[in-house]
């Protein structure tokens, strides 16, 4: 019988979807079905204080999916459903979550309470939801006492929360490093195009 070291195992995107791994033994190859637990899944949880926050958070889910990251979306409130928040945070690591994005507006205690119940990295997104324009949520997130950090993004900064989560994941999932680098290159091309457009506008005056 061949040893595992004699095999080449890879897990392409579509195969991952069907939970299939292809194994090649020199000239022949065959497929085996593996359980979800054995597969390498990158997972981020997005938790928000209310469904009214979702329009701000949806771009974060889209960005994470572009990087092939599985997303768990949860509505839970430290004020209104404290037991649910505790259960969510304490069980997150066992569910395979590696990073938590917590978003809330107003007096936003959600991120801090989640961070109190888990040592997973928590990224905070203060939401503009009151006449204070998000400053209330920003200060609630960012002014965590020493010992329980929440990495706070800009007000409504959902996209950067997703990208920061991918950067954290990339430490243990090197396949993400190239994708992040390509996104930076794309950004450079976009800035160059903007510069050319402005130069053309000014030249036409
Ligand atoms: P509703 O729209 O449900 O009244 O919520 C939510 O994140 C939302 O932005 C208004 C705002 O209250 C926020 N909220 C919190 C928390 N729970 C809900 N800041 C919390 O536990 O921190």
C-alpha cells in the first residue's frame, strides 16, 4: 500500500465545493469524499447588533467571499440578547471561526462583550446609526480597557474590516497572500487610470 507521502493531494476550488479531494498516485488518480471537518475552511463571523446594520455590512460579506472565505452572519445584541452573544462568542472557535467582525451603532458594547468571551481576534465596525453620526459607536468600540482588545475600523468601515480579516487569515492560510498582493496591484492600476483621466481633463481646458 502506498504511503501518504507518495501521494499528491490537492483541493481545487470546485472540488472543495463538493467536498472531494483528488489523490494522484504517480500515473493514476482517484477521488475521495472527505467530511467538512477535515477540509481547510477559512471562516469569519460577521455579528451585528441589529438587522438595521446589514446594509453597511453586506459589502464585507461580499469582499470575504471574493477571497473564498466562508461567512457566518449573526444578529445578536449585548444589550438585548446577552445570552445569545455569550453563546455565539464562546462557541465561535469550535465552529471553525478564526476572526470575528462585530458591528454596532449607538452605545456599541457588542464588540467588547464578544472580545470578553473569546480570544479570537475581534474587529469592530462602528455604525452610524444615531444623531451623533457614529461617534458614539466609534468611542464605545475604540476605548476598550487594557487586556481585551477590539481592532476598531473607521465608522461604517466594513470593507476594511473584511480586508483586515483576510490579512489575519493569511498568516495561517498562505494561499491568500497572493490574492491580497494582486488586489494591491489592481488598486495601483486604478489610481494610475484616475491620474490619467484627470491629466486628460486638465489638458483639454
Ligand atoms: P435598532 O435598529 O434595532 O433599533 O438598533 C445596533 O447595532 C443598531 O445600530 C439600533 C442600533 O443599536 C445597535 N445595538 C448595539 C447593541 N445592540 C444593538 N449597539 C450592542 O449590544 O452593543
